C-alpha cells in the first residue's frame, strides 16, 4: 500500500462482451495483477488476484481462473 493507504491501480486493458466488462488491473505499489469482472445484468462485481504470468490468459478467460 502507498503511504496514503490506497493502492495505485492501473487499468491495463478492458473488454466488453455479452453483458460483462472484464478489466485487467495492475497495482503499481505491490506489483500484483487482478481481474475484475462486472456483470451488468446481475450487478455483481468479482475481483481476484492473478499471477502476472497468467494475466493475459486470465483476461481472455476470466472464469477459468476465478476462485
């Protein structure tokens, strides 16, 4: 975490498909990457950390990696 207590997330990529918005984000402070899936139909948002080596594949296939 940064000194202000907030992570500095950088949006690396976003895609929209079939009512879902999928974002790939990188935390500038920790180096972690995460996937965020926003389902506009159900209003559910799911976010999970993913190892950087799998980030591109997880962005294309988020439910394969979701906990």
